[in-house]
């Protein structure tokens, strides 16, 4: 029976477990928009509904999927 590494993967060469971090990828930092870019984006929305969606996303910092599941009863105003 072949020996497996710490993560349960055997390298093709049979040289033991892979080195730490061998299968990790670098995460990129998100691009941050300036106030002017955000303003242009919101103003470019075609309808009042889309503008409201963009303003809610920007104002709350929630994800798009969270906004899609938002209910009126979730709002405390």
C-alpha cells in the first residue's frame, strides 16, 4: 500500500507529501472604486429599480446573493 501525505495526496514521483502551501493559490485583493466611479455607476443605472439595487449594495456592503434574498420584513426602518 502506498503512503499518502498529510493531505491524503501522493505526488506522482512518490516522494512523499507535497510541501506546505504547494496547492494554494494567491488571492487577489478586491478593486476599490473611488467615490466618483461609484457615483457614475449608480447614475448610469437605467431604471429607478436598478439604481435602488446599486445604492443598497453600496450602502450596506452586502453581497449580490444576499440582496436577491432580501425581504421587506428584513428592513428595520
